[in-house]
C-alpha cells in the first residue's frame, strides 16, 4: 500500500496532508512541520492528447510534451490546492494549448510554439476561481 503525501507552501509556512488511495481518506497535520533536507516532489508525466485533465491529487508538479494541440481541463481541486505544469513542445513545435476555466492576468496566454520550447504554468484554486500564471520561452 502506498500513501502519498502532498505539500503546499505559502509564505514559507507549510500545510500538508497525506492521502491514502486505498481507503480514500485524508489525514492532516495539526502543527507546523520542519524540514531540514528540503522537499523533493515527484513529477507526474502526462500523455499528450487533444484533451488533458489536470488533477492535483495525481501530483502538484506535472509535465507534458505536446505532440498535438491540447485543451487543459482542471479536475478535483480543493480550495488552496495548486499545480505547476511544465509544458514542452516536441521537436516540431507549433502546438497550442487552451485552459478551460482558468483566469490569467491579461487574458488567456499563448504557449511558446518554438520546437523544444518550455513554458511553466502554475494554477491555484481559491475556492471560486482557477488562477493561472505563466513563465515562458525557456529554450532547450
């Protein structure tokens, strides 16, 4: 049986919960946790497809290499959960991405379409809205 721990941080304060996938239960920490060695997050690789679901319960750090245009849909977010999504273009590039129900500053972003380019998108759910921010044009 595997138990997955998810951590999120705001202002260097950490909240954490452990989800038991077999029992589908969640345990929370009532007191502050101290980490002396840092936190290493697992990156969950998504499969490129025309429709990609982003679920924070899979991992708070996810990646995909696009080989087709994609629509990203948010699923199963609880208030305060966030996901960082690393989006890479394949060797061809020119792949587009749209984000359903996500509000970005200045409107919907356009992904960098250069071959092998990398964009990083962070999405947080505040209980009402999915709020996104993008860092663009990392090049391989």
